[in-house]
């Protein structure tokens, strides 16, 4: 009798393993339910309708996109904004108690919330700013003060 | 403040010349082989400004000309502007605090002549810091700007020893409140970047701007490879020197009246 139960259990486990994805989806759905006993990361939604790419893709590949962008920007001076860390930080800013965006040391910070949950340590924010730049300084491309200065010297300097 | 016809265009930019060069490059590209283009020219935007998706061009070499006669003793507008722009905050320990640009006072003991000048990374064409870097973190960008890729810097400080200008600093302590365009952190080496984020946005470095606004107007930034640029014209007109020219490093920073 006990042997029969073991065989049935093994068959059920095999079935679960074989038909993994649908079961997995059901399990995930159950976890996401509000009454779930499984703790989930509290991730604040970013601004706008959607992320710069499909959510599932971003979850799996954001680190590769950031790596790629970082090398292009640092080494070649390519400054596209779609996959830039600055853009992530600006869009996913989480306001703190004072209304200002929280930094990477705060558990509510977008990256920190999930990375603490999955126990993956990131060191991006040892160097990079985790708070978005204030609007006065952010629009660098709009300002051409440098050229004004250049032309001024051009006239003035003999 | 804006000079006539200077709005939005870099110094010394001539659209006719650019159009001619682009056409010549396109012709050369066709003549070479189908699908083969001369790197760097074909992708140029007609406006002259580099598009965000365009890489730094090897046809450009950024340089700086400092007129020492116009640099006032005791004025540190450039140093202050650099610290403000790049978020350099000292810890009150001058021995270890980062210095991207410093004012150097010189005195000739024989004649008593005194000179005051700013010294920063000289952005050499043959940078010894790049030669010695064991990880490739220290590198020269296509447009001649020498940078540290802090993602690969291990903080060995070999580059600091190799640099004859003492231009590099090591970050000894944890940093907070960095500028989003100037990331810096503990355990890495850093130096003047010619305000690369501003250069990429068609602006001149913060020190140059500050010197023009509140200093003596002693600094001129521009493209050394463009014969039509203001800096090239000035270098062609009168004698300029480079610090430790005997080392043959071909620095991008030149001095006049030194």
C-alpha cells in the first residue's frame, strides 16, 4: 500500500515537472494573490505606460542592456537615453516621506527593492547617482552656454 | 553674450566645408567598394553637432590653450567650477582629496618672474597612463580625451605613478551625492575628463566657461584637428608651449606666455 502511494506521488511529481510552464504560471498567479503567504518584493511602478522594452524581457535582460550601454557611453561617447542608467533612475524614482526621491540605500528604491529580495548585490550606486538630477541641471543638451563663452573669448582674446 | 552666427554651432564650424568633406567622403566611399565607407565621416549629421547615437569621432581632437599672461595669481575660478561641475567635495584632507585641476604658481629664482597657471590632465596623444594600465581601464577616446573606465579600474594607481603631470587622483573614501553625469566612487582613479559630458553636448568644459565668465578669459577649448577652429588658428599664429614637451607625449593642452 505504502509502495503504491510512493509510485502515485512520483507520477504526480513527474507530471508537474513535465508540464512545468502551465503549473508554474498557476503557482506564480497564486503567489501574486493578495492572500499569499509568500513574501514578494514591493516594486513601485515606473512613470509612463510601459518600460523601454517588454517587461519580461527587461526582467531577464536589464543587466545586459545596462552593461552594453555603459561600454558604449564610456568608451565611445554614445549617449542614447533609451537604455541609460540615468533614464532608469529618473523613470523609476520612488518618492520618500519628504516627497523627494529615495536613494539606493533605501529599501523602497526601485533596484534595491528587488535586488534585496533576490539577494543579488549591485554596486552601481557606489559611484552612480541614485537620485535623478533636478530639472535645472538635467537638460544639458538644451544649454549652449559653452559656445557663448567660446565666442566671447574668441572676440576678447588677442 | 552670444556672438553673431555662433548660436548652437561649435567654434570654427563652417557648414560649407562640412558639406564639401561629406560629399568627398561619400565619393571616396563609392570609389573604394560598395558598402565600404570611410569611418567617422559618413555618419556625420548635417548640423555639425554629433548625434547622441554617434560615437566620438577620430577626426576630432579636443585641445585646450591657456594664455598664462591672462591667468591671474590667486584666481581659482576654474578650480571651483571644476569641483562644482563634477561634484568634487573635499574631506578637508588636502593630501588625499581629489584634484582634477590645480593652480600652480611658478617663480624663476634667477629673474624673479612669477607665473600662475592651471594644470590638469594634459590629454596626451601618447598617454603613459594608458600604457601602464593593467586592466585597460585607462584609455584614450577616439576624440583624444583620456579617461578612466571606473568599471574596470582596480585602483592599483600605476597610472598615477606614470603620469608626469601628477594629474590623477585616487578616491580614498566613500562618495555620496555624485552628479548623475560624473559618477565617481571609492577605490578608483580619476582625473580631468575635459567635462566629457559637456563636450558631447557641444559645450566647452566648466573651467573654460568659468574662466571666461569670472576669470581672466585665459582658456580656449576647441578641435585641434580642424584648421578652421579658433584654437588651431591661434596655435598656428603664435608660439605656444607644452609642459614637459621633451617627453614626446604630445599633450592636448598648450600654454602661451609660459
